[in-house]
């Protein structure tokens, strides 16, 4: 981590998150991997099993392993494992997700009722669309709206690529990660409205879900101010739609009980 990220150089544990959830009227969260480590996945699952408000874990497994089905079978007794993620946008090969061994791992997820989180930059969206075309039954979610260039106030071609992947009915989108794509600690809620409008237009109100990206979000705003961006935005909708975006859609996608 760079010096500018020193706020993250500490432990963040369930007892740190629980009061933040309570103070913003949320009763649960999904824990999502950060390291490419099976050890971390098991650690997150252990935390989730000890903390009722951690409703599920999106962990990491080596999808390129020739033994992937046995690896997933070994985790099958963990009901809080709801999905898998790989830090795709850090791979030097933009087409990493289309490698044959990686696709073999993606192909195994559906049999274990596991989702896949797409952690991407905008340039990866057309490639992710190719991946989705090859796995029509697999549930995918685009993390952080694919990190649009909010700081530069750039819309295209992110908008067009997001619309294209949203054409698949079992692809969802997380309304999250925006504050760190804006100018850190100098943003205004209005900076995010054009991007939220586009995400909602592309995915509709049944396939988007709020996300915090905590603790990474604290680099550019508090947990409360970060969550308020989407909470305030959805105030324009009916109570039914608000409940979907602020929880029910997440529950549906990850197949969890709130």
C-alpha cells in the first residue's frame, strides 16, 4: 500500500463493522475477499460463523486449479460461502478471465450454487461479456459498477459497455466503490448521480444492490457518508423499490436470508 493508503494499515474486524451497520439501519453484510488466498477465505468463513450479521462470504479459490471441483466440494459444508471472486483488474493480462483453465473453474461454480463477482475496470467489460456468453446459467455481479472514471467525469465508453453486459438477465451490479473513484474526500453526492442513473437504466431496479466497499471506502469518506450516497439516491423511489436496492436484491442474488 502507498503512503496515501495508510488509513488501511490496521485491523478491521466484525466488532468494528457492527456498530456502523446499526447506525445506518442495516442488519447484515456480505464479506468479500481481498487476498488471493484460500487461507483468507477460511478465515472469513470463520468470522461469519461467529457473527450473525455477516450473512455470507464471497471468497477466493484457485479457479485455475485442475482440482477445482474437489476444492469446492471441500467447502460445500460451509453454508455461508455464497460466491467467489478474483482480483481480475490487477492481472497483467486483460484477457485473463478467458483463459481455458480459468473458464473451467467458472464452469464449476454453477454446480455448487456459487455466484461470481466481477472486479473490473471499464476496459474489461467487453471481455467479461464474452465470458458471460460462454456461461449463460452462471450468476455474475459487476462490483463497484466496474469503477467508472468519476474523477475525470468520463461517461463513455463505460456506459455503452455496462449496458451491453446488463443485457444478460442474471448479471447484477453493485452500487459501490464510487468514492474512491472520485477525488478523495473532495467529492459531492451530485458527482455520482450520472453514474447511478446509467446503472439503474441499464440494470433496472431488480438487479442493483447497495455496497459499502468498507473499509476501503474510508480513504475517501466515512462509512455513513458512503452509504448515504445510494440511500439518498433511492429516496426518489417507492418503499418497495428502496427495499430491493437496499437489501432484497442482494438477498436474491446471493441466495441468503436477511
